[in-house]
């Protein structure tokens, strides 16, 4: 799979819609309508994993997986994208830490 999906008209429209949201309540309403509960749970878990991996001394993948109630494979994938992805996790983590 290529990154072309991120540069389609429909993906760009989605990104613009997300950027138009002004606060957590608006985001909640939007994601409640757009995503299934499972999709929001999965994205929330992945972001939590990224947070846990970003601390000075992160727990082991097994400990993180147990705490987040996911597989070590998911923790490994998040770690990969955190360190070798497009920088989205790092940017968001940096912005919410201030």
C-alpha cells in the first residue's frame, strides 16, 4: 500500500474537516459520527501506546500490551511508526505536552 491514499480528494476533504473542529467536544461529536466505537477504541489505544513509548524509560512491550489490553504486535507497530513514520505521533505528543 502506498501513501497515495493520503493525497486523494476524499482524504484531503476529511483532513480539512478535522482541522475545522475547534475543541474536544466538536472532535468527539465528529468522531462519534464518522467512526465506529471499535475504531475510536483502536486509535485511542494506539495513541496511548505512543505516549507510553515516549517516556524517558518506557515499560517493556509486554507490559504496555497488558496495560492497554492489546497485543505486543500492536505495540511493535506503533513503535515502528513512532520512530520511522511521517512524524505525526511525535508532533501530536509534543503539542499536547505543552
